[in-house]
C-alpha cells in the first residue's frame, strides 16, 4: 500500500479539508500576495493594481461574481479617491 493511502486511512478527516489555492486578484484574476487583514477586509498586493483591500461584504453579495473587470477597476478608482484606503466597499459599484 502506498504511503499516501496509508496517510488517508490514518486520518480520514483530511479529505474534508480544502486544498490550498492561490489568492487571486478580484480584478484581473492574477495570483497575488495577501496583505495583513484589518477588520472586515481582505488585502491584495497585485502587480497590476497595486495594494488595495476589499470589504468582505462585497463578496457576500451574490452580484459580486458578476462584476466585470471594468466595474472592479472603477470601484478601485473610487476607493483610491477617499482619504482612507483604498478599500473597495459595496457602494463603489
């Protein structure tokens, strides 16, 4: 028996754990580094769009998955205009 099969048999709860995957920029879908979390926001360090955060409430809305790249970029532009941030909020769309 292979060592992988033995490991699975020893700890069956492992099959329910999600596989690690890279964090993707919500705007351009490229792999990015996650910035430190602050409050209700996920931070992204994107080579194309720079450092920004997205409030978790944006992703909680069903329509977030339907936003186009242009809508995301416009929301980021709005967020950059505010003194604090940039943190993309639901009202930026």
